[in-house]
């Protein structure tokens, strides 16, 4: 039965595979076209906790500017962090550079071709290693993301809540992973979860596995997977200061480690474990408040603007003519949008 299910899904995928800028179609793969491991790796890192729609433009920009892993490894940190700005989870961008440089320095610019070899690269965890191994090299590695967890929980009627059920769902997914066409299969089961076996209102009538789905037979498919209740996120408050003078604004490159690590930003007061007092004496005027939600907390950030005449204790002056708001992470861009009218006239 498992072999039949796999064959049915691959047949469906051959007709309905999503078109992605990083993907080789099943028809092209059948003709011998191989996926570029660099593009597979880059897309998988970008897609972590981020939607396909949000990633596509970033992927195009990255691969246009840095078309190979060697080109990315040679890039300046600030340039990569600037291109990543707005995509969130900025540790991914730092790990991206570390991994690219390790591939060049330790592997001659070629990604390892096995899951075990990929796991030794900086920032590559079990999911990413499995995805690259399966999609780029056709290793029968089991790829399990949120879409796959949802499909398996419904197919097998697993009512144990996540995250407790993760190991069980991975084992169930492994039973279906074929030795033939494992790369296509990995993408097929993720496509199934993304387009048909969706979180709400799954389209069971057109699902290639509807006949075998235990949750559908029990009428509970829309209720799965179950999830343990999440604790309420705490609220943090803080302040950022936008200092300006003579056509320049005061910004800082944030510490490599920590929240928004390595990103350009306005100077803050320590809400994130960095920063401190105002960068210099000034007639600071509060211009409003921005709200932003991080993974583990909500942030209410007061924005103050002031003209600085004397020396500053931290930060660097950036001419407005050279400043790109797109280089700021989302929360800092919100603060800039609120404050810019007081600076740019």
C-alpha cells in the first residue's frame, strides 16, 4: 500500500508540480536536468518560517547578485545583511555566509552530496540537510516540514499534539519515502500540503490520497494536526533615537550575536539586551510608537528624534544620500517611516 501511495502522489506531482524559481520540473528531471545544490540550499534557508510568496523576490535578487556559492562567499557581510533586510530571522543570513564560506574553503565550492556531509556545514540542520540531499542529489532522505507533518497526521489519523508527535510523524513519512525519485517525492508531498491538504478547508475531493486518508474517513481532517496550546507572548517596551544633523543620520551596525544581529539600525535603549542610553545630549522629541512581533515577544517601541550638535557616544553618521531604508530590518524600517518626516523636509 505504501508503494501504491507513493506512486499515486508522484503521478499527481507530474501533472500539478508548482513552478518555483529554484526548482527543476519533474519533466526536466526525467530528461536528466539536475537541480543546482546552491539554489536548493539558498531557497531552503530562505523558506524557513517564511512563505514562498515572500521569498521569491529575495531569491531572485540574491541569485542575480550572487549567482554561485563562491560569489556569495566572497560578498561583504553588510551587503548580504542589507539584501536580507525585511525577510526576518536574521541569524539565517549570518549562517548563510558562514555556510557559503565553509563550502568554498573546505569543499572547493561544491556542496557535500550526502545528508551526513551536509549536516557538518554551519547552520545546516536535519531538515535542510535532508531537503538538499533529496532534491539536489536524489538521496532517499526523509524531508519533514510543517506541510508534511500536516499531511502525515491526517493520512494516519495521528491525534497526538505537536510538537510531541514530531518523531512519530517523521517515522510515518520515512515509510513512504521512495528510493526511486526521492527528490520529486519530497517536493510532491510538500506541494500536497501547501496546495490541497491545507491548514483550513483542505480540498479532499481532489487529493490523490483521499481514498486512504484516515482523518477524512473519520471526518476530522480539518482538526489535524492538533497542537499544544501556546503560552501568551510577553510585551516588551523600549525606545530608539534617530539623531540627525546636516543631511546625515545616526545609525549603528548591531552586534553580530543577538536579536537582529549584524543588521543596520537606529540606536536603542536595551530592550533587546544591547544598546543603552541616548547616544548624545539633544532636544529629543517623541514622534510616536511602533509595534512589532518577534517569535517570543511583542514589542512597543517609542521613537524619538533630535538634532545632535556635539559628539556622539556610539553609532556612525550616514549621509542621507547614501542611506537605503531597505537595508533596515522590518522593525527599524517602521521606526524610520515614523520618524523620517522630522528629518527629511
